[in-house]
C-alpha cells in the first residue's frame, strides 16, 4: 500500500540519549494519521510527529471517548525489526472501538502504516536488549461539540517511542497492595477494553498505593471484593504448588496479549495452568502455607514483572525469597528471546519487518 508520506526535514534523533530512556516521553520523528468524518475514513498519511490543534470543545476532553493500544517493535539485526503479535493488538483495538462506539479500522491499513513508520524511523528502534520501540495506536472523538453523545469525527494516530523498562524497578520484583476503598471495573463495564478512562480512574488508587510504599495496586472484583482481577498496568499470575493460576477473563479483566503468551508458553512446557477465579484469601493462604512459590505480572510495557510482596487488609505476604523466581525468569527469557529473534517462534507471534533503507541504521550495537 502506497501511503501519502511527508518526511521530516531534519530528524530529532541526535537529541536522544538512548542510555537513559524515560518510558513514553520521547517520540520518534513520524506518526500515522487518519481521520473519520461523515461516516468513513479519509486517506491515511504519515507525517512528522508534532502538535495537533483542537478547540477546547473537543469531544474526547469532555466524555473520554478514546481507545488505545500498546505494542512493541524489537531490533533483531540490520535487516529486520520484529513486531510482536500485531494482528492480536489490532483485533483488540477494534474490540475496544466497538465497546466505545467508535469506528473500526482495517488491519491492512494499520499494518501498512506501522511498517512504513518502522522504515522511516528505523534508527529510533533501540539496539540494546531490554529496550524496544513502543508503539501507541490512539483513537479519540474529535468533533468539537459538547453534547454527551457519540462523536461524528474521530482522529486515529500511531506514534512510537524508544523505551527501556516500564517500572523503576526494571525486572526487579515489585510490591502490590489491594485498595481499601476503590474498585476498577465491573462485568458489562469497560474494564476489559483499553479505553482512556479506565486508566484515569486508577490514578488516585495508584497514588495512594505509592504513598504507602507499594509499587502498584492489586485490583479485586468490584462486587464481592474478594476475587483477584489484575494489577494497575498488568495481568497477574500465581504459581501455587506446581500450578500456574491467573484470574479468568471475567468481563472486567483486560484480555492481555502478554497474558495470552504466558499461558501458551506454560501449556507448551506442560505446566499446569488454570485461568479461573481466585480469591485474595486463597493467595494469602497459599502464602502462609509456603505454597505460593511465585507471583508475576505480565503486560506489553512491563513484559514480565516479578512480585515480591502482597499487602491486603493489614496482612503482608512475602513471596519466595524476594528475588526473581525461576518461572518468571523463564517466561521473561522466552518471550523476549522470541521478540528479539534470538529464539525460534513456534507460536508464529512475530511479524518481521524487512528494513529496505540500511543506511538508516547508525546506532551502535
Ligand atoms: C501496555 O502494557 O502497553 C499498556 O498499555 C499499559 C500502559 C498503561 C502503559
């Protein structure tokens, strides 16, 4: 597909310190843009990343009709950049659009835009393992109209940014606490899709968790306040005895793509894996009996994030010896090994993008 392209006059890359990348703060030279108006999508285009101008009546600012995705591209070698499960991310983006009453996009256009961005911004893909080019597709209601109803216009962007680890802890274990007065989502709500408001609503509980000295919130279900759902920006796994348990997709849990990858790897390794309801009491009990061998989160931004401590209602459970557990390490090594093209990809998760302009690659390896 031939996309209308306006390249930057001068790249900003020389201003970037790839040795100290703050997650989500630095953006590559180009972005993809497509506008839906009067019932259909207009011509997609690639243009320089930069400000867009709207009046304060912009619908999304008032009612939050916005969806996004988070995916990553990985440097393999001078010829190849790997996208990880782009089709799954695009499918979930369309599911989010459906729930938020927004127009869906075609995969062909999405992937063509993404590949073109990677060709243009090859140099922005970090070379070092542990770093990647984070890809953020975003759609929002862009009609300048403040009635509370679905918008008549939408803007869709794909922007990319070179990133390192999401948490300050890197791959080191984090700590979690259940919130004492907040809930995240209910079945039938929007908890299972990636819409902006889900995250805005989590900032107050996340701040309170941080003020108490914990890294993130461990969400419980909103009805009985007993069933574990997910963590602020990740899904969650418990290794209890020899079984890997993760909360089932109850309608209020995000259908994480890294979560899916962990389950598929576990099954391939013949590890017993259960996606089911699990109460916080069961987790604490398993901890007290010494059966809670490991806990880790999974997510695109976080990859695999080991958990060393869970706090709930005045009780604290230390997990394992406080270090990264062997299963979390195995999952991390397998997923990142596939992503960076170091391991075979028996699941067919990666989409290699062949780089045609080799002169672009100048960062040192
Ligand atoms: C991701 O893991 O990519 C996410 O979208 C989480 C985000 C809030 C950083």
